[in-house]
């Protein structure tokens, strides 16, 4: 009998790229020292294709549309990010930094399903049953119909799933699960890829949703091959500052809903508590009319959020000026600083510029450009931002202000929180209804916006 042939290859632990020899730097993801020697066994068996009625090609026009039943949770913020709840047979990946609250969130979600009469299997590969029990007591979770399985062998896990037939499965984490027949330690590229594929096949065949957690690298990406994110149906990231109690659950991929939704939670002694009014929470410590602070109505998914952007400028005496961006895109900060210097008369060539978004939020849309520019100019000129003012608009390289989408919903959120004035681009389309209680200040350029939005300090 012929034995299966094996060969040795080097596999990148970040992106999964293979190489016949060891490389110091991966040509795919540009990571250093990420190649690990792996033994690949080629099967000598001949694959036989099975033609069944299920995998036969079907004409698209004759297919019937089927509704996806969803498993909802009592957490409105969690349901929002998932697109309304967990779809039957879906595979969801939850990533985040160590200690950010991934296990806490999934244990609370498992308890909610069990309390509603469902059966949940929580596979713990990192903690023992006693450790999970201690956390459940701290969170006030009873544990009826919630089964804990401290196991890392995937074959054993799948066997237990067949015996229990749960309504929800949680695997914490996918980096600890392994398959005996594969070479490589748990957490390697081959192990993670194959374990995820088998969990995906089981979920689709059984029609049961599966939640898996994954560690992230120092760059904030899911540890392991990038193909992992292509296998799963939904990718969620749990973010938050180290010393902040707020946690942001962000969707980056969702085959059954919007991929731009966010859910806001607050970490407390009893677990994660959803924040029903995130705009008010982020502006709780906001000082109206402060120097170097501007409020921006940004959009996250399908809802507007008001966030505070702070900026600080300081002379760079002994080194080249630095640009530090926390919560905003670094390249957008460079663009705005250059436009302020060349088009608005705010000389930042010898100034350190530091920007920060309060609450740990990350803003990626260009609508926040004007708010960032207003905060930087306010700090540089030591001029207060006008009281009760919010600002939004995209900044162009010639200093012009461009219109932003969803203007009416942004203004409605600002008016609901008591803001009286809004600085918007002059090119904004006419509103379909009259905004009562909020004054619109229109500006065509950044320089004009600074004249309208900043209050000059009194001369001594």
C-alpha cells in the first residue's frame, strides 16, 4: 500500500502565503519573521465526485426566495450589529484585543438564549469549567440549559454537538482548537483554516448558528490567515480604549445585513451594558465653546452619532513637527493640516498637531474633515468654538467645502441634543423640510468656515 507523500513548505502565519524556502519578510503581507516550517501530506486517494440533486446546477429564475430565520437577543445593540439577529446556520467571528470583553459578551449572549428556552453549548478552549463558572457568578448568570465543554479537539467537539443538538454554539477561541490528523500546533495557519472550514460545514448542514472568537495582532487584524475572514459569514470587532469603560462592537463584514453598523456597550462589574443613547454618553463631559474642541455629527451604519473631536497644537522647538491621530485617519489629518496652512492662513509648519476622538470612537468618513480643521485652528489661534455649534463637511485640496450625505438625519440628531447652530458646506443640497430650532451657517471654503465658527478672544 502506497503511503501518502509529504513535503515541507514554509507558511506565513499572518496571510497564509506558502514558500518552498524560508523568507525573512513575507512578500504578501510584508510581515517580518512570520514564516513557519510546515509538513504538508498529499493524499494518494483519488477523489470521486458525487453528483446529487442538491449540488445540481439550477436556473436562477426558478429558484424560490427563502426567508432567513434569525435568533434575536435581548441586547438591541448586538442585534443591530448582526443585522437583526443571528441567521440560522451562520458562522460569526468576533475579534478583539485580549481582555477587551469578548468572552463576557458571548457568555451573556449564551445566557440570554438559554433563558429563553434554547440549548447552548459553550466550548471553552482557554479556560476551565471552574473559571467560566466564576465569571458567570460575577455576571449573575444562572446557567440552566447552558452547557460548558472545556475541549480543544475538534473531532470531540463535533461529536458532542451531534449528541446535544444545541440552538447556539460558541467556540472560545478558534486559535486553541486543533485537528489531530493535521500537522502543526493549534493556532497555526493550517489548523485555523481547516477548523474554521469544518465548523462552517457543520453549521450550514445542521442549520445552527456558531459564534467563534479570534485574537488580533498588534496591527488590529484577526490573527491567522486572512482567508479566515472570507470563510465566515459575519466579522465583528470589539474595540475600546484601555482605560475607558466603553466598548464598541463594529461590523466589518455581514452577508445578511449592513457591514457598517456599530453597537455601543459599557463595561461594568456585572458585565457589558448596552448604551441606548451613545451620542449623549460621548458628550457627557463636553464643555460647550471650549478651545480646541469641536462636535461632529458622524454616521455609523444606519444611525447618526455625535462625537467630540479635540485637537492640540504645540510649537516643535527641537525636532521636526509631528502629527498624531487618535481615532481619525492619519492621512486625512495630514491633508487637513496642509490645507489649513496653504489655504486658510493657519501656519502649522512648525507645530505639533495632536487629534483625539473622545470615547474611543474611530471616524473614517470625510464628513468629519471640517470638525477636525475647526478644532486644530481653534487650538492654534487660542480661539473658542462658538457655543452650541456642530460642524460637518468634506475638505478639498483647494480649500473648498464639499457636501456630505444624510444631512437631514445628522441635523435632527444635533437638534435633539440641544445644539442651536450647524456649520455646513455652502454646496449642500436644500433640505426637504424646515429645520426648527437649529440655525444653518453655510461656508464655501475652510477660511470662511473658520471666520464663522471661531470666536476671537478679547483684546487686552
